[in-house]
C-alpha cells in the first residue's frame, strides 16, 4: 500500500515537473515569436516573397475595386426604371436613348444599344434584332467587368505554385548546405528550411482569400446579369405591347384586373 502511494506521489511530481518544463518552453517560443518581425520573415522567405508580395498587394486592390464597381446599385440603377418605363409606354424611344447616354452605366449602355436598333429607320421595330443588340452590348460590358474578377482567380491559382517553387528552392539550398558544409552549422540549414516553409505558407495565405473573393464576386455578378436581362426585357415588352408589366403594377391595380 505504501509502495503504491509512493509511486503515485512520484508520478505526480514528475507530471508537475514536465508541465513546468513545457510551460517554460512555450514561454521561450512565444518570446522568440515576438522577436521575429515581418521584415525578418520576408528576408527568410527569400526571392519568392517578392512576387508573393506583389500578388498580395494586387489582390487587395482588386478586392476593393470589385466591391466598389460591382455594386448592384451602381450597375443596374433600378431607380431609373419607372421613368424609362413611362417613356416606353409612350413610345418615346429617342428621349429614352438620350436619357441613357446622359446617365451611362451597365444597364443604360445595354438598354441604349437596343434603343439604337429601334431607331435604325425601320417602319416596324424588329424586336429580334433589338434583342441581339442588347445581348451583344451585355457581353461587351460583362467582358470588361469580369477582368478584375478573373485576375483574382489567376492570383489564387498562381500563389501556391510560386510558394511551392520557393519551397523547392529552399530545400535545394538546404541539401547543398548539407553536402558542402555537413551538419556542423545547423543555423544555415535551418535558414534554408525556413525559406522553404515560409514561402509555402505565404502562397496559401494569399490563395485562399483570393479564391474566396473570386467565387463571391462571380456569383454576385451572375445574379446582377440575370436581373439586368429581366429589367431590360420588361422595358421592351412595354414598348412592344404598350402595357405596363405586371411586376410594376400595384396591388390595387391587380385587384381591379382580377375583378374584371
């Protein structure tokens, strides 16, 4: 019984000593991490940190640019719909075209392209050709606005590859150090291995948010394009039929139609 208690006491003492030792090591590691600055990490990463830094800066600029230029309000200008709808109901095509050119936007440019086809001198408006003009203008606008989004995809795919190249470079230097100087200078070997690990981590840190924002902006822009086509379709339907689309009718008007 006494031997069992003695063994338990020894185990408790040993556990306490090990815990204290781990605490000291953790504090030392934390102190070392605090002393390691960003500049030192960049220096340790070697040449690959320069293109990765450029990728990081470009990604930040593109994200800010996309947040500003891809806002639904900026692209669609839904507040213009009631005024343009009234022009279409009253067959004021030329007035609507002038309005679109005075208020340029993705919506106004695509809608204006269709209005231009309406004024080509034909006695009757060929709405099939109008639709083609709108689609062509929409594709042109889409190609221009998709470039900053696609660049995020390129950065997201290229950053890990550049980081991996830096890793290979660091490991080559590490083996070269081992081959020429042996294991007598571990600090040189550690620097080479540090270069390899830092570049890989940096490439992933850049790639993950780049791909996240790429899909985020792409999905949002696709939704905006769908709404654009729907709104322009409403306007040309009003021009063709002379009737206000049901989506723009208030509840009272719908109830009157239902009563009739």
